[in-house]
C-alpha cells in the first residue's frame, strides 16, 4: 500500500469501470515524493491505495493531460459496454479526445458515431458532423 497526497489534481466524480466506481487522482507518493497517478475508492486529500492501482512515473509522463486521457478512455470503455448490437452512437459536444477514442473503437467494431454540436466553428453542416 502507498499513501498518495493528491495535490496536483483529481477528478471530482467517480468513473464506472469493470471493477466498480473509482476516483482518478494525480499527486505525490508521500514517501519517495514521486508523482503518481492512482485509482481509488475515495476522493480525499491523502488516499491509501494498493501499488497495483497506481501508475508510476517510470511508465509515462504524468500530468493533467495524461489524467484527462485516462478519464476519457475509461468513459469510452463504459459507453462501449452499453452498446446495443445495432445502431449508431450519438454524442452531443463530446470532449475531442473522447470523441477520437470513441470513433476509433467504434470503427474497429464496424459501428458509427454521430457527433453533434451547436458551435458554428465546428462544422458548416448545421452542427452535425459524422465520424
């Protein structure tokens, strides 16, 4: 078990995963002081988690952008688990990273996504753009 002080950033809501709901935090391992990304069942300033629920700095460069990617990927995996056998996924103003991940995963499954927006800068086609 390690103690992680979540001083960099943490996602305020839990994310549904195959093992249940988890919080994602980026902070420092209290003892060595290494930046660490962790998954825990609590969202607190200091969390105690199993080492297997952490990502060490040796593996990737840990920052808020990486944490956002992890959250987007977990969200996409959750959406994919809910997909019916047929149909198209419709997403309104998705995060660009999540939209890209979702589009890639759906393409591998032979499915399509339709992304909608009300922003005129995104598409000249009345705010609808297919993946």
